C-alpha cells in the first residue's frame, strides 16, 4: 500500500513538471508574438500614410453605374421594339411610303413646272421605292433566319480577315466625318464559326449607325478570347452620345415630311438596328451587349463599349 502511494506521488510530480514545460513554451511563444506585433506597429507608425483610395473607388463605382444604366437602356429599347415590333416596323416603313405618295401627287396634279422636273420626281420616287424594298427584305431575311426558314452558312473564317473587310467597307464614312477609326487586328490564326455575310452585316450596321450620329470622337475595334468559355469577344468602343437614343417614336401621330432627305427618311432607328443585329447573332450562337469599360488616365471622351460574342472555331482532335 505504501509503495502504491509513493508511485502515485511520483507520477503526479512528473505530470506537474511536464505541464510546467508546456506552460513555459506557450508563454515564450506568446511573448515573441507580442514583441513582433509591437515592432511592426512601430514600423507602420513611422512609415508615411498610404495614399487614399476613396477617390478611385468612387470613380470606378460611377463607371460601373453608368455602364449598367447603358446596358439597361439598351435592353429596354430592344425589348420595346420586340414587344411592339409590328407597330414600330409599320412606323419605319410609313415614312418612305408617304414620300412616294407625295411625289406621285405632285406629278398627278400637274404641279411640275416642266418635263425635266417631272422626270426628277419620278427618279426620286424610284429611288425611295428601292430603299423601301431593301428595308422590307432585311426584315424578312432576319425573320426567316430566326424561324429556321432560311439556313445559315456557318463557316470557319479568320477573324482578322473579316475585320479588315469590314474596315475597308466603312472607313471612308468615318473619314468623311473626320472621325478617327481604328481596328486592332487579332492573331491571323484566330478563327470563328459564323455566317460571314451576316456577321459582317452586323458589324457594318453598328458602325454605320454610330458614324451617322457622330460629330466628334473616335471608334476603336479590338478583340479578346474568353478565358472561361469557347467565345471570342469583339469590342466596339464608341462615344456614348452616339449610342444613346432618347428621341421618342410616336406611333399615333407621325410627323413625316416629304422634304426630308432619303437618308433621314428611309432608315432603321437605333433600337431596331440593335434588335435585328442581336437576332442575327443569336442565330449564330452569339450575343450583343454593353459591358463595363475600364477608364484610363489617357481617356478623354466618354466611351461606351459594345461587346459582340461569337463562337471560336476549334479543331476536333483526332485519335
């Protein structure tokens, strides 16, 4: 019995000594940590204060809010055109028809001063009729593609070649308005899977619509591949004022005037052009949207970035 008690005391003493060592080690680690914290605090207190980032955050937040507003406006405008597509289409076609009626009335009422003027009115009516026919054909072609009546001719094409072709067809419009137009061509090996005819038509529609409204500013087209999906992004940076269209369209009382020029009278409004372009891209597995643009210190004008997404062509591996 006495032996058991002695053994118990010895075990208890050993355990107390082990606990003391544990506590001592923990104390040393805690002291070292406190010392390092105090040293860092002293260093940071003596270092100059870091530059404020609030201003940068405010600018970035403002840019994101602006791009979100533009994206919402674009979606709302296309949604309105899609909801009232029939009414708005008839409104677009009404102007050239009224122009044709007005010219024919002048001829039928013998209000022409001489045969030359009568022939000139007939020529104007003929040109308006051809432009009207082109508008109708464009709407019908897009509708047939959307419903599968007409099939797309999907091909693998070099994106650089396609962008160069679009630039060659549109750069003169920009030069006539003294608007710098730049295209940053991608790697010639980068290929996309699209219908070349309709893809070029989408780009031309967006560029021509923008240039027609520009008085100053520039246009820049660049590209980038998506790191997370099999898509290629075509970025079209344009002045914001040339993209935003706040002019309402009155479907009840039209103010069509015969004296307007053909360019003003026979054309699609921005919303309808965007809707037709979006429909064509969706048929090719693509998309049209407004995305945020990172501001730089060199940036002077207010820029909006339109992003066109199209599938990238990849060769199927053979085994």
